[in-house]
C-alpha cells in the first residue's frame, strides 16, 4: 500500500490505554465490544501495511483460540512476497507492478506456502536499524530486475542475485530455529504453535461491476497475484463485519484513507456531509452524508476510492444515538489521540472499503451456505 509513515512508540501501554479511554469519553463513544489484539507496531518507512494488518488478524485469531500472545514476523512474509513479485515481474517481462504494496490474501497465501516465524527470530532489520525502511532496497531490486530483462535470454539463476539484495537489507531468515525450547521450521511453527489454517479465512468485497455471490479478481494495482474476493451486497458486507466483531472475531480492512473524511490528527474517519469541515475538527458528532451501493460504486469507478491502506478492525463503539464506529488498529506506531488506533464510522467503512478478510467461523451458517463455503 502507499502509506508508510515513521511513527515511534510514543507512550507506555498504560498511558495509551488511559488516552484511549479519555478520548472516547470526550467524543461520547461507548465501547460495545473490544476484542483481543496484540500491541500496535510500526511499519516504518515501508508500504507493508498489508503484512502488518493481516498478521495482526492472525495473531488475534490465535488469542481468541486461547493461544498465548504471539509476536509474528511481518517481514518474513514480506520477504517471501517480494520474491513472488519478482517472479511475476520477470514472467510478465516487466509489464507488471513491482513495488512494496500487497493485499491481505498475499499474507494468508504466504503463511500457507512458506510458514511463519516469530519476530524474535527474524525482524527483517539489521543490527543498528531502528525502523523498517525499504525505499533503497526496492529501488535496487527493481533496477536489478530491469537490467536482467534488458538482456535475453536471462540467466537461470537470477533469483540468487535477487535474494542477495534482500539479504543485504533485511538479513537472511533461518531455515529452522528454537522457540520455547523446541526446534521448528517456519512450516512446523505455523502448524504446531500458531495453529494456522488458510482455509479459516474468507475474502470479501462489494462492487456492482461483477455479479454478487461470485468471486472475482479485484482490480486494484497492488493485486499483483490476482487474488479473488467473494462479492456481496454492501448491506451484507457491513452486516458480516458487525456480527463478526460482536461475536468476538476481528476483521482485516483494506480501504481508502486519502479522502476528506480520514483525519490522522483527530483519530476519526467519517463520511462528512459538509466537506468543508477541517480534518482536525472531525469527530463522533460530525454529521455524515447518506451512502449507498450506487455511490460507493461511482466513487470506485471515478478512482476517488482507491486501494490505499490496510488496517485491522478489533471492536465496535457506539454513540448515545446508536451510531456505529469501528475500533481500528493501525500500523503507524502508538501515535495519535487513541494510541495507534482509529475510530472509523460505519458510513466511512461502507463508502471506502476495498476488501475485507473475516474468519470463516464468524459467518452465520446461512451465510456459509449462500457463499458455498
């Protein structure tokens, strides 16, 4: 995704919790359901929000199942996806996107294919690094691939040179490692410790240029691997999200955060009726415009709604009038008025969502039958 911001860990855990409660009270929001989540991290100067947010979803699912809190390496997944992107770029003879972005399904697929490692085993940073920063690495990798493609036939061992660049900037991941006194590979750690199963997750979206109740490849630039998402009407997409959260599950959220209603400073994302309101004035009381499936589609078709950023929805809050806000875990460090979290209204979600990932177990049985899952 496009958004990689350097935001350090600014407050202690107690300070963060107190700040969240204080700001919720000021904005007259009541926590309806707050589900378990691991601590907020920072993606630093990278476009790897897709890895951080989806990893957070998997960590929350482990917590929900009673597994002790995990700290999974986002960069092990990101590294494997960089290699997949390079292969795709070469096979398509440079006529494809090669960048830092990705989607949530890339993480689920990578965990299934390559396994999972703890952050303590592979951080993706070298000694002396204080933040993740892939800007130089991606430029070097892209230049390497373009040089390779300029002279055909290409060498059969080109991947060796490519992975050497990854090793140079991110370090080499281990083939096996010790964790809590036992030896694991990434695959056995995923299976035995995380209890990860890729079939536990459902990929959903809502657009009218494809039939409902069928899957289609979502047309956004970062979907380099042609991931398919099941298409449902908008009211079902929001309903699934609300019910999942109320049942104790969490939701991966891919959305636009560049539109006028998203405010970093206030910590709110709303769909304001008055678009002249300054962003730092947006809050839970902001009057919102009506939304619809048709308007959502129009904004997507006009490229107003784009595939900007992936985050992790962990709970629901409500105003005294019953207006729904989602508690959204971000990956920009413990910053902002809610300690690294956002409050996104249901209206903002409805208009600006690109895709979501929901644990399959969160779906009602009727939904499972309708989706033929």
